[in-house]
C-alpha cells in the first residue's frame, strides 16, 4: 500500500469528534492508526480517556539523542452542509492533483504525511535519527478537553525536548512556512430569557422586552464602528508586535488582495491602525459565531420569542488570560442587559495564545528543514487560529512547539470541499525526514 493509499483510507473514516453518531467511526480510525504505526515497528498503545482515545507510539529511545514529540489529531469537523460538497465529504476524490474530503488538510493529510515519512525512514534505515514519541488525539476539534489531563498523568512517558506539529498553513504554494505564534481562544454562549412562553406580538408588543432584540443589541454593542472591542479592560494585557515582525510580514506581499479573494467580501473591515495580517495574526477579536431566536419557518408567525441566544468566541493574543477575558465579557454583558430580561451565560472551551522564538536553535533547525523541502526564503508568521494544546505542551512538558504547516490558504478547512494538494502531501513526507535529520544533529 502506498503512502497515498494510506491517506485515502484514513480519510474514509468519518471521525467527527463532536457528533455521538460517529463515536464508533472515530474509534475505528484510531484503531487503524494503531495498526499502521505498529506495522512500522513502533511500540504503540491506545489509551482510553473520558472521550476519544489517545494514541502513543515510540521507537527505541537511546540516551544522548534529542527526544521529539510528534503531535497530530485524527478527528475532523462535521461535514454539514452536505449540499455544498461537490463530491461526498467522506469519500476522497482527486481532481487535478488535489484531494477533496473532510479532514484532507485538517489534519489527516498533514498527519499521514508525517506517518509516511517515518515509515520510509524506518524501512530504509531501521531507526530514526531521534528518540520519537508520537501523540495522536481524537478531540482537537472540540478543544482537546482530555489531552492536558493526559499530559499531566503521563508526564514522564511523554517527556521531550521539542514538539513538532503540522496543523497550520503556508502563506502561498511552495513557500515553506514556520508559524511561531498562535492566537488563543475563549468561547461562551449567552441566552437571553424573557417571557415564560412565546407571546402574541400584537397583544403584548410594546409591553415586554423582546429577547431577540436584546440579543442583537448586546451582540452589536461589542464593537465600535471600526471593529474595536468595547469591553473595558479587553486590551490591557495585549503584547505589542515587535518591529521585526511588522517588517517581515510586510515582505510577504499584499495580504489585502489575498483576503478579499479568499473571503469574497466586498471590502475589508477591522480595527483601525493595523494591517490585514496584524489584525488576523496579532490582534485580539470578539466574534459572533451564531445568533438566533423566535420563529424560523416559512412566512410569518407574529410572536415575541421567550428566549434568544448569541454564541461568542474571543481570539486572544500573548499575555491575555482566557478566563479573565470571559470574566470581563460576562460583566460587560450583564451590565448592558436591561432588567426586563435574564441572562444565562455558559462558558465554553478556552486556550492560551502561544509564542516562541523562531531564531533559537530549535527554530533554526526547523527553518533549515523547510528550506531543504521547499527551497527559497522561509516565511515566519503567526496564525490567527488556535491550537489550545500547544500552550499545554509548554506548561506541562516545558517544551516549545515547531508549527510547520502544509495547508494552503484556500484549503477550505472547516468548510465544504476541504482539500489538500497531493504535492503538499508529498512535500510533507520530505519535510518530516528533513526535520528529524536536523533535530538529530
């Protein structure tokens, strides 16, 4: 079976971690990975958690060699809306050298690239240039709730000098990209309760507050007209950009045009005084991820709904504490809600922002591996997305993480028609081999 066959097989598992209907599929994917890693000669175990299982695999660890922990996740996002897929979301389809499937980029394509690189090296040499520990989980798409406790419980078994992850992006095709920073995250859902039942909007309209209206006002009040978050204290701990970062990002070209093309928006919008990349990579945000309430069917139903909801997420930058931000947001929303409604606020998952020095010895090794794989100048970036476990690796294992992405800007991760070029998959195999060689020196 070729490396590409392995990837296509892995993609066929609908390992959607958030959907209980796919729990058996998620476990089956984990079991397939265990069998694959074992067949390569690695000592492999499947560890149960309160959620989906964690996979740990190792080669023979030899004193004096650097220990590298390779992380990835085998769970994927839901595929809905199905109607927008051009081919079945869990039947990988290749069109013009690109694989279309849920999980193709996030994260199975990148994960299997590393597995395939390891398989080739082990088959050729019988060993690796480093002590390797593999850690694959099945809950990244739901915030990795059980992985930090797993790290703490297996601290000695997972001890390492550095962590390597390919779950981020490239700035452009063929441009090796080293992500040295990630935004953190904090989520919440706000329910606005009004009357005990839906009310006739003619009989009671004007006499009671409408929860849908209040929810909309609260959501709209989070920003000023230029997109700056209005929660008091929100920006107090924000770590400012270094001058070298601004200069390096400016050299990457016109981000405005790329963002316009990728998103389809008529014009860009955001916090004044910052470039598109600075807004997406190094500034905190408050976003409305969902809002609703009342009648959603065809035609009219003239009611005042008894409740409405707003789902919020905050993307955070270095030195912001997610729990403190949720405290500030809760206080703000309660202060701005009228006495005519009651708020019920549920805190969701959180994750710290991450930042490392890309010019240290480990960062230099990563940059050399990227140069060997892709050639040309390496892009040093932060990313706007969040991988909460990266900070947990720092907190628990005291190890920095090398984020070497293989995803293209138009990969459609988390959206219909997610895709991954075969060329990037093959480059990922070479990157794995170059990285371990550099880290083994």
